[in-house]
């Protein structure tokens, strides 16, 4: 377990990402979602991440219901603020936003101090918990002024009051996260899809800054939303159809991994966790078998010769940290 920044909140190296059980892309049944969370628990995972955005609150409700069977002191939960859910009374679905749920609510951007507190109160109600350990500002890309001027100070106050244990920001970019690291006192940042085998842009600024400032980094999107899990025509890359160039690169990575006796999934997870600033890797899963596969792949890793070949072939930057050899490997 690793502490998040200078906080007392601890997380394990592999975490459960809750978007999939919020019906990301396709419906997930109640029993299947419950089984996925329990499989994560049985695999030793103790950090669970969710957000109001995920299925218009469905992820929070399902995650909270499953975790209430376990001692509250035995796990870490993070949720996010920045999108308030307001009832609409309208029909239709939420697929335009990526979730196969009825469009019973609409998302309203709000990074004000009042919005932060209202969002957290609603999340606690959906989770059925009296507290969460971590709160992130969620995707403040187009709301920087309010996020830095109002949202972040509100989180800092909640932390000082002991309402939450650790605070941060979570985004699908590295640049603004670097600003959070430099200009605020966040405990951690959640960097999604910007530190993977296909995209290392966080390596230039964010990760060195986090290491220097003692800010923890949680990496999400290790598979770039699908391409690095199963590279094939039609696979998604960062929630859109993968360009042919990136598909070819992923297939090449897959072939190299298999030649070295591992899998692309194992290599993708291992790469994300190897940087010394990274304390946890979030893996999303919608079923118990997917959770177990993630846990197995995370434990498997990839041999040193694989990483060396990637660098020799310019498939990884020369300065990208890679996992230490396993004990049975030659050094």
C-alpha cells in the first residue's frame, strides 16, 4: 500500500475503475456488476474509484451497495465533483454521453464551492456511505478559472475539516494536471490515457513534476479505452475508433509481447505502474472474469528483454521507466 501524497489515505497498486459497472457503452446487469466488485475484493483490490458522471450515478449506487458488505476501514473510495446531476423528466437514453442508462438526469458543469459540496453530498447519498476517502475535480478542461479559483479551495477546506482524506484532479490530459501539481497542494492526480504504451505525453512534464513535489499519480486508461486490451479493426482508442496507424502499432506491440511469452494487456498494465510517481493503476471491468483477468495480467508483467526490445525499436522513449526484472529473471 502507498500513501497518497502527504495524506494518510493509502491505495494498492491495482484499483477498480467503476465506469464500466455504470453501463459504459452497454448495459451491465445488477448481479454482474455486484460480482465484478466482489471479484475485485477477492483479488485483493482495496481501492475503488467512481463518479456521478458514470451512468448518471448508477456506478456510485452499485459500488456503494457492494462495498457495504465489507468493513469501511478496509477499503479506499474515490469519487469526483464538477458535474451536478439534475432531474430532467425526459425520456430517451444517455448513449450520447457513453452510458447505456435512461436519461433521467442531465449533467450540469459546476466547480463552484457550493457545487462541490452539493455534488459530494449527493454522491454520499448514492453510495450509502458516511464518507469517501478521496475527491477529484473531474475533467475541468474548459472550466479552469472556476476549478482553480473556487473548486480547488473548496476541496482544500473539506480536507482541512476532515470531511475527506485526500484531494486531487482527474483528467484525460497531462498539461492542466501539471498545473495542479505546481500551483496547488493536491495530494494526487488521476491521469487517464496519457501514460500508456501508446501515449507517453505525461512523461515530459507531469510525472517529473509530481515526483519532485511529492504528489502521487494514479493512472487510468491503461488500455487507451480498448485498443491495448484487444487490438483489432473497430477497437476504440480514447473512446473513438482507433486510427489505422495506432492499430498497426498496437498489433506490433502485441506480437512482441507474445514473442516474449507475455500478453499486451500484462505489458500495458506493467508499464503504467513502473514510473516511481505512480502509486496505483485503475483498471475498469464490467464482470468478474474481466476483473480476474486484470489481476492476473497485472501480476504477470513482462520480461526485461521485452522492454529493451521496445526501446531499441523506438516503440518506447529511452528515458521511460520500465519494471524491474522479476527475481527469476537474469539482471
